[in-house]
C-alpha cells in the first residue's frame, strides 16, 4: 500500500512507495544545490581573486553575502512555508536560487557577483527549511524517521562531493561553472516537485508572518558584518564602519525587543529559559565559528601556499565529510545510551586538536604527513560532536518547539560562521592582497588555526561544566537522533509556530 491516512483524512506517503521515493528525490536534490554551493565556492576563491584582481576583503564578501541573507531569512522562510504552503515556498526558493546562480555565473565584476550572492542566499533560505518540512508533513509517522535519515545521508553526499566537484570544474574550465551546474539540478527539482510533491501547511499558522522580525535580524547582521570586514581596510574609526556597526548592533537589539512583544515571533525567547538549551547553542556558536573561519582560509592555504590545484585542494577535504557521515549515526546512538555530556566535551576538544595540527602545514604541503592527519582528527571530532549536540538542543526544548529549536540552532551555526569569516582574516593579519604572498598568508593561517583550536577547547570545557545528561526515560519515549553532515550546519527543520 502506497499511502496511509492521517487524522485529517489526507494521504500520507510510505517510504517504500514510488510516490515516496519521488518526494524524497525532489527534497534531496533541492537540499543538495544549497549544500554543494556552500562548499564549492571556498575552493574557487583563489581563482575568483585572480580573475577579478581583488583582495581578501572582496573574497570575504563573496562568502558572507550569501551567508548573511541565508542566516537572516531562514526562520522567516520557514514561517512562510508553514503559512502559505511548503511546496510553494520551496519551489519559489529553487527557482530564485537558480536565477541567482545564473547571475553569479555571468557576473562581469566583483560587485555584481557579490550582489548575486546576496540574492542566492535569499533563494537558499526559502528552499532550505522547506525540504525537510515537506518530508515531515508528507510521510507516514512510521516511515518518517527513515525518510529523514535518507534525506540526511544523501544531502550529506552533496556536501562531501562539493569541494571535489568545485575543484574539478575550476581546474577544467572556469569558476563560473560552479554556479551554472546549479541550473540543470534546479530544473529537475522543479519538475519533480511540481508533479510529485504534495502541498502542506501548518493549520495553526494562521496569523501574520513576522516580516518585521525577519527584516530586523537580516539588516542587523548585514550592518555588523560590513563593519567587521571593512574595518581593517577602511579604518575602524571611519564614519561608514562606525555607522554600520552601531546601526547593526542597534537593529539586532531592536529585533530582540520586537520578538519579546510579537504575538507570533520568529524566535520565541522563552526557549532561552533552559540553561541546557543556552549552553548547547553557545557550544554550537564556538565550534561552528571555528569551522567557518578556518575552513574559509584552508582552501586558500592549500592552493596559494602549498601549490595544490583546485581539484587537489577539494579532494584533500573529503576525509572530513566521509568520516562525519560514516560515524555520526553511531555517535548519536552512543549519546542516547550514555547521555551527551561526554561526547559534547571530548568532541570539540578533538576538533580543536585537528585545527592545532593544521599549524604543521608548510609550503611543502605534504598530504600524508601534514594535511591528512589534521583533516582526519577534525572529521573524528565532528563525528563525536554533531549528533549529540543536535539531540541536546532538541531535548532541551518543549516538544511543540522542536522544529523552532532546530532551526534556531541552525541559524546560530550559520551566524557563527558568518562572523568568523568576517573576523578571522583581520585578527590574524591577513588583509588586502596578503593571500598573494605565501609566507605572509601561511603565518596568518597558522594563527587562525590556533584561534579555532582555542574556541573549540573552550566549547568542550563549557560543555563539560554546563551540559547535563538527562534522566533515563523509557526507550519508547526517546526522541530519535537524526544524523546529518556537520560541515555546513545542523539540519534545518520547519519552525513550529504553535503557542
């Protein structure tokens, strides 16, 4: 039998049915175009710099322009899907992302590319929460965990192949192909979704969508990010930098005040009444900030200092994702048995050890003795950390807020990466055209690896003191741990708007 009936009479899909497989294919491909794009661009940064003759600040904007709109609009986009239809918003996001990708590929100048990346982030925000929310709404409860597990694993494959694919495209032809490759995939997603994906809404989401909250958090992040990137080159006391920083900070404060008073907030501040929830999100911020800042600089180090080709640089990072994908589910199972505290303490420390090993990477760039040990330890640390971290965030929130808690944790990770990409270069003396001078860049990269190590060590110590193992509950009531790839961020879920 292909479907079953929900309480309201609507047909729900079974995992083994053809209809279920088509829906899974559409959502996985939709998630993949966003996850691949998040990783391929890093490999292409040196080629972008040479093509446009731009400094590191412009390369930072190529990355952060995408992340700032994605992070700022993610929760808002989830609310739109709940209110107006998840398939509809998902399709709008896919088409938007494809058009923005085409604009990126055709960009004649750095400013045009950065503007197109802003638009691409909007599309990613619209499609990302919808892909998982569609599965949760469409599949029979008995098959839902299996469908989400398949989505997590297959979407992780996209993250894994991203650096390799990006390196191959840049080396074989041009950096412009890393954006053009999104177009046929987006076309397939639209065709599959239009024909096979059922529409769904949250019947409780009947009020107005929090447009004001979405605008405040997005513009606040933009202002602070602009100041952090432009401060080193324009001067921290320059009027534009001061105005952007203070304006962004005030706007973010206004966002918190608005959310406190809004009848249907994007972020219910009551979630932060849980010390466990707060601690888990601080650990997320520290670990993913370290990841975002260091992994932004690593592909440049490998290519500009060690002499790797784009393809070699992309391939060098594969062990991180392969190890994470292979071991995250097992790590989640262990955390379910013994509680998350031990793994959330040891995991970030192991990640930090991986970053510490990157200080041994020299101009010779020997893969077996310098790069492979670092990426292997880094992958092990992420495998230990990510599933328990996600499970802790979900367990610390009320059941009706699980979707919002997961989406908020996802946003915390992306915001951390955004801030780290903006601050790491300036903090380590990598400004202007430093990436064109191997010795100068390598010294800065080693300093960035030390900073990333310190952030992770602090995250591990915080988890050891602040995270508590929950009381053992009957096995039937335990929430399943959903494994996912950690390289980009925790898995977004449809925000729960119920009061």
